[in-house]
């Protein structure tokens, strides 16, 4: 189960370069239900996500590089490219700050995952966070990937 809140960013945090990051490329084989392939650095995954906004089921399966490359031409919509910074919070939570490249630049989103819905509702975001878009499907990556081409729906 994935429980997360998502925010637009009004300004980048100080000393962003001090945090670790991942280079991510991901595409969607279908958007309802969400079936995604992802390359994160040198790791490859196939992901299924159920419907939902703040809470939804998520299953990840490891792929080989060859399997990922075989599925890549089947991607529906644009291939998303982003740099994901991993920023720890004092509360033990982690911010995943996505800086999008290519067709989705200059979009910047932050996601924070929680153990419970109560913790998600109680979260107070840092000052540099902007609008909470958790309940907007417009900011799901599967929707963003459809901005320039048709979808499988």
C-alpha cells in the first residue's frame, strides 16, 4: 500500500546539491490501471498501481535491462525523464523531489510517503513547498505522460 502526499514546489531547498539523487526514466504501458516501466539509475522495474489519490496499492517487480528495453517501444505517451533528490526530514520521513526534464520541464514536484493515513493528514510541509496537489489526478505521472500523445484508455 502506498500512502503519499504530493506538492508543487515554490522554491528549491537550500544546498540541494548536498543530497543524493537518482536519474529516472519512466513510461506507461497503460494508465488505467497504471502499468509503468522505470529505469532508476541502473535498476529496472515494472510497476502496477491501483486507482486512488493519496492511498493506493502498488506492486513493483524487478526487470532486466533487456526486458525494460523490449517494453520501451510499447510506452504509451511520452517517456518521462526526471532527477529525483532524496531529502530526509527530521521526523524520519523522506521527501522525493522530482525535477522534470524534457517536455515536462520546468515542473517540480515533491512526494512524501507515510506509514498511515493519519500521519499523512497530520503532516506539515516545509515552507518551500507550494500547493498540495495530492487530490489532483493532473499531477499523476501517468497523466503527465499523456500530455502530447494519446493514451491506452
